[in-house]
C-alpha cells in the first residue's frame, strides 16, 4: 500500500491555512519581538483592531468588498476562529449605514463603542479630494460616538454636539473614555466618564490631537499631535480644518495626564509619528512612523522610552505597519500590515506572541 493512501485528507481551507502559517513563520529576521505571527483577515482594508478585556476578541473596522461593504464598518473578531479559518467572516456590529471608525470594547467585554456618521445619512460620505500635493484625512462633522451590543443594537449615544466626535478609547480601569472633538474649534482631546457624563477638554494647543490611549494604570494618555508653528503652516492647518480636512504628515508622539497636566513631547523625529500605544510596563511606547523613509510611504513600528530615549525598530517587513495594541495580559500584539497581500492594496490584521 502506498504512503499516499495513508495520508489524511486535507481540505482546501485547511491546506491554505497551513501555507499561510508557513509563509508567516518566515517573517523578517529583524522582527525579533514577534513569535508565532498569524494573519487574521484576508481582503480589503482592515484596521484599528483592539482587544476585548479577556483578550479573546478584537473589534476592528473593515471595508472588505467581498463582505458587500462600500466604506468602513465595525466588526467583532473572534481571534481563535480567525487564526484557523481564512474564510471566517466576523459579525458586523455597526448599523451598515454611513462610515464608522475607532471601535473599542466597553469594560463589560460585551458592548462596543464606535464612531459613526449614520445619523447624517445612510450613504458613505465621500472620501477627501486630494489637492495633488498633500495626503489628507477627512474630519467628518457627522461623526458621533455610540455604544452597541454584540448584535449591533445601539444602546447609548455618548456624544451629540455639532462637529467631529470620534477616536474614543476606554481606560483599563473602566472608568473613563478619551476622545477627539472639534466642538471647541480645534481637534482637541476630551475625557468623559464611562457613561458619557462630565465631558472635559484636556488639550489646548493648536493642531490635531488624536488617537489617544490610556496607560496601564489609567493615569496618563499617549497620543499623536501636529503643532504648526510657522505662520504659513498655521494658516494652512486652519484652512484645511475649516473644510473638514487635516494633513497628517507632520505629527509627533505626546503624553499627558488624564487631568490635562504634565504635557510632554516624546518624539522629535519629523514626518508622521502616530498610532501610539503603551507597552505593558507603562514605561515605553510602541508607535508607527515613516521618519526613516525617503519616499514617505513606508511605515514601520517602533518602540521608544517615555522619556524619548532608546528608539528601536520593531518591524521591517512590507511598507505599512500601524495600529499596534498589546493584549490585556501583555503577551500578544495585534496590528495592521500590508505584508503578504500578494501585490494588492489590501491591509490586513496580524497577531503575534510578544517577546520582550
């Protein structure tokens, strides 16, 4: 009897998964902090994946056209299922109307907050028109922050002021939410209680303050910020913001206490430094940056001490790596990358065991 006759039958999906795992095991040798790297999504743009409190799930946004999406919607990813099945389609949490962004699990591990434009209309708002010179982000004024259960039922609307309210994340102790708002005339950080009450502005410098996350002890925040200083830069920033636009090409990483005191600039690297998150120790910050790139569009993950010393490259594979988040137990890192996309424009979610 031949050896072939004794071989187990392997389905196409299982075989494809094996090929994916083998290819990812040959990750770039410089990525020494990663072990057991796995791909979790396959198609479209998938970003801002953030762990549930128990580390078993992650909320994220996707515009995967295979799922019938025209613009970003929010999903609840079962990490174990996604690691084993390339055809797995996670359940959608958002309404399916408008554009969504910046989801995050609530302290109960069941509900998810996210920002959505659906109250301003069911259609996807148009992407920003390029001026041919600058890469632009849209700051849609219809964005507000909502809380939904796992079936997608909206339980609460946390913001309802005129202008952009988005980029919300929750403190590890479950007591506070930080978000970015234009309600005071600029893109500033605001903090509110977990139920949406006591909304307080904590930054005041001209420029884009956003993408904030709490430290492990919930006492500090790390965030990205632009700080235009020349008259021309100030005028350009204000002109774009008046049109609901920002040019996120010159940002640095900052920290601040939750009460708005002790603002500190961490990086002085130039270009775009963004998507920061605290290392489990609370003393270091992982973030995405293109400061090293001559072309501009080459974003790698870096780690730096909170005092601005000890810069270390974390990734070296592909030309886009961003949105890193450590699991609640500090043992895993989830992030977005365009590695392994076979020449497409896809950006997918990846998870790796973290090695300090």
